[in-house]
């Protein structure tokens, strides 16, 4: 029973899962004769499980009802069969590293003993730790027939680096778990990840780790799984084999240069070779950056060696070879830790035509100053970006650098507003740019959402930059423009830093306004999806107060309604009903010509449905049926297939609660017909389980 409650709670990543969780909550309340708060954590699940088991032993009727709900909701998770192949390709020319390779072999070959197989490759930037992991993983692919998982934990900065929750979502999707089945809480994602890997032979590579805490949730003791972590320093808090990766010897450095530049260039550069090797200091990155220019290299003529670390020294030398436009692009693109850069935003930042920006990016990549991300974008290595920032401070000054960041932020803001508008045209907007710009030229709403997802990391960084520069209106408008991607694509983990910035900014600089209410409600929505209920509740209460002070009845009703939905999820059905009643009363204050009046019938229909859900949880079935019937009439008359199907499902479940299978079956069939047109797979799977229950129990 405890396991069932855990699975039901973990399934709330989609509406069908939330529906199942509410059903379980109503069953618990009816079984024990009182409301029981939704369990959070193992100990609370065990306590609720004890109550249910006791009631099932006492009452055969309760036992049958419980068994029916478990059979309906217990198999909601999808079986994952994906075989991911995410490891980047190894470098064509790879030299030496026999010692580290042997240590990796030894850890991978270690007999299962209940301890995780983990190795940490560590060394300074540019020394080839990542390349070593890629080379070993490619060479030993036969060991891992169930695939390889890879993620880059670097991110743009510590604030925007991928969290464990974000990485786990990425891994679960690649392992074949449908998005709608990825659990919302990080603890449940960890459990699912480890369960899926338990019987697999798989390699996991975690690149550019910052700390042991960042990677600990991603480590499993599954005997067939080997986790390779790449870091700048040993992660001593991990129970892992630490493998230092040092500079190449002069012999191996010369071999790599020969492979890269060719023997003729090596012969031409014979006199300069000692100086080149000294400057590169055994760094594969510096050697690769120098290789294309080896034929024209010259000796230092007795001058002292460059005191900079080899990566910085290579960046400085490459920078001197740049033309003016590429040099300007190099400097100004580095001023924020953007996760990746495309030609359009670079053109805006540097003030050059987009075609010129494309040429500049290609030139920078050729000189190893940028690395491609595989999707037409580019990014800096941290040490290279640090060098570019220093050059920008020297050559562009504080004012020029600040202006460049402002241009980049403005580009991302305008992009986000147009894409958000195209992705969700029907909602009401606060920011003035919506009216000025209109929707972007996207093929459909899905294409607009996909464009937002592709720029998500940069959009979050733009919000943080705007906050740092004191552009508070920009922060709020940019956060508002994240609503469509938040609603339709999820990505709540990745969006959280920006959403917190929006609420923080509004709370400090425009409290008691509609904007503050919107920012807090938007943050609360993400927190609810991530099961951070206490913080979500605080934000919704604050949003309601902001909207009240602003005299915005529609916004306050939305905040109170959202609080009611949170109460449903917490199995606090009486409190949820009170919230929905309060929200309906707030709507009464909007006159026929008032703002939001046109949306009132639909808003009231949704509240009727929500009240029906709360009443069902309380066991007041007749009152719930009346609310559902009112909502159904509105959605049917308005031609809203999706919402009509949702209410039909509510009614079918109500009849199943009353063991009236004959009445439930036609409602289910009608909902299936409507949702088939909407391609709502997860809802159809849920309805199929309901239908099977009807036929089984009726028979």
C-alpha cells in the first residue's frame, strides 16, 4: 500500500496523474471518515497506508473500493525501453593517457560488491579530461549494450547550471520515459532513475561537475552501471576512484602536433618547436589551437615564456589573429555566461549584420575560441570567456560592455514576447511589448513553443542580467513571456531561477500591483508542479494580496482559484471548496463592462468543475454531479472538446465511486471519442483503464 501511494504521488506530472491522486485522496477521506492530508515522504505514506489497510481489514466494502482504485491507478507508469547513445564522439587524434585509461578499465572491471562504480577524472581546463572520457567510452562501447548517458553540467553559470532535477528529467526522457510520466519531485525522479538502471549495463558520463553534491543524486549502485565524472579538481566527498589527468609529455605533444599539422609543418617549424611546446605546456587544447599556425610559428628569440596558463595564453595568441568584426564579436559575446550563442543575438549584441555575425562565429570556432554545440550555436570554454571578458573591459570599457549586454537582453526580450504571443494568443497580457510587436511568424503554436525551449537557458540568463542591471520592467516582461513555455512544455526546473527573479523584483519594486500578482502566481504554478507546496502557498497568498491592492478582481480570483487547486492536491477538499467559492464571489465584482467580463462565463464553468472535484472528494456526490453537469453544458455548447472530455471523465469517475458501471461506460466512450481528436494519449490511456474496470466489474 505504501508503494502504491508512492507511485500515485510520483505520477502527478500530467493531468491524468493528478486526477488519480485526487481520487485516492477522496477514497482515503471516505474510508477513515475524515480528511487526511496528502502524504509527503516515506514516513507519511506509511502512516496513510496503515489507515487504509486497517479500514480494508475492517470493511469488505472498503477493501473492494480500495482494490478497484489500485487496479485503476497502479499501472500508470510507462515501461521505458530506450537505449540512449548520448556520448559525444572521441577526437580523431588522441595521444598517450595509458595510465588513466588503465585505471578506468580497472574500475569498470571491478566485481559487483554493492558499491557504485564511479571514477572522477580531474585536471585543469584544456588538459583533455572530457576527451579522455569520450575516448574511453567510445573504445569500450561493447561493455554497455544498454547505451550511454551524457550531460554537460557546466551551464552558463553556477545559477543556471543544470540541477539534478533537470538532468534526471533529461535522462529519463532518453531512457524512454514519456514526458507525461516523468515525476515532478526530484526524489521520485531519483527513485525512478535508479529503478530503470537496476538491470542495465550502461555508461553515465557527467561532464564539468562543480561539486559532489551536484552529482550525488545521479549515482546508482546498479552493478552494470559505470559513472564517469569529469571535474577540475578531485571531488573528495564522493566515494570514487580519483584519476588525475596531467599535461602531455613533450614526446606526446609532438606526436599530437604531427597528427594535427602534418610532418611538413613540423619540419618547417623545427626551430620554433621548443618555444611552442613551452607555451602550450602539454595542454591538448593549446596544442590544437596552435596546430593550424605551426608553419608560421617563430621562436621567442630569448624572450621569457608567456606566464599565463596555457589555455589563456592560446586564447590571447588566437585573439591577435582576428579581424576587427570577429574580435568585437569575441569580446562582446562573452559578457554574460550565455549557455550558447546564435548568429541573430550575436548580430544584435555586436551591432553587425547577421551574415557578418555568422562569419565571425565560424572564424572564432576555427581558431578554437568557440566550440560548436551541434545545433548551429556556439559557446565559450570558461577560461576563454574569462579572457574575452578581460579584453572587453580593456578595449570596450564599462559603458561599451554594459551597452552590449543591454542589446542582447533586449533581443531576447523581444524574441520571447513574440514567440510567447504566437504560442498562446488567447491569454491576457500585461507587458506593453505584446501590443507593439504582435505574434512572431511561426508555423503554429507548437513551433513557437519549440523556439522558446531552444533558447530557454539564454532567456533565463537574460532575466538575471536584467535584474543585475536594474532593468526591473524588463525582468517582469521577460518572465511574463515565459508563461507559454512554462504551461505547455513544463521545464519548471530550468525556469525556476528566472521565475524567482520575477517575483523578487516585483516584490521589491512594484508590490501591490497586477505585475506583482502575475509574477507570484507564475512562480507558484512552477512550485506546485515541482511539489514545493509550502512555498507555492506563500506565493499564492501574496499574489492574492497584490491583486487585491491593485483592485484587480480577475487576477485575485485566479490566485485564489490556484490556491484551491493546490488544496485539492493536498487532499484538503473542504479548504479547496472554500477557495473556489471565494474565487466565484470575486468574479461577481466584475460588472458587464468591467475588465475581464468577456471571460467570466468560461471562468465560472471552470470553477463549477473545480467545485465538483472538491465535493466528490468530500463524498457529496449529488452536489458534485450538479456542478459537473453545469460545467459540461458550457463546454459542450462552446465546442471545447478537451474540457468537455475532462468533465465527462469526472462524471464517469463519480459513477464508478457509486459502483454504477452502466452509467459510467457511455461517458467514458464519449470522452474517448473527443480526446482521440485531440491526440491526448495520456488521457486516453487513463480512460482505457477506467473502461476496462467498468467491463470487468460489471461482468
